[in-house]
């Protein structure tokens, strides 16, 4: 996963006007660095989409995972066997959440 410092380095290499600004006006170095930092943070955050459908899917999977955990605890508490389907649902929901929320490798080099 790329970190924002990697994005900053890439921005400075891709857009030489920032380096030229620093060379021409060294007193504005902090301003240029802040601008590049802001741009890099935006690129770093762009990895996880922020759409309504994405949020609904994450919420639904979270509810299924929590319901499976609570249901399993209740069934164990009343000394009843936990159905395999309940374990499968909980495991699938947790796995899907992990897949959705983990950073993807498509942008790493």
C-alpha cells in the first residue's frame, strides 16, 4: 500500500513546477510542501470509495456478522448446537468485510 509520502514523491517527480517554485522562491517552500501534502493525502484517501451503495453493503455485512456472533452466543448459552449455516454466514460476512475494507494492491508498485 502506498503511503502519502510516496504520493508526495510521485507528485514532485511528475510536476516539476513545484520544484521550480522552491528553487526560485525558497521562502515559499513551506507553502509548496503543504500544497503537495494536501494533494498526496487526497490521492491516498481515494483508495476506498465513499458511495451510498458501498456504505449499505458494509453496514449489511456488519449486521450479519454481529447477528451471527450474538446468535451463536445465545445458542451456546442455552446449550443448543450452533447450526453450521449460522457459522458459515458469520464467517462469510466477516471475510467479505475484510475484503471490502482492506486496501487493494492495484495501486502499489
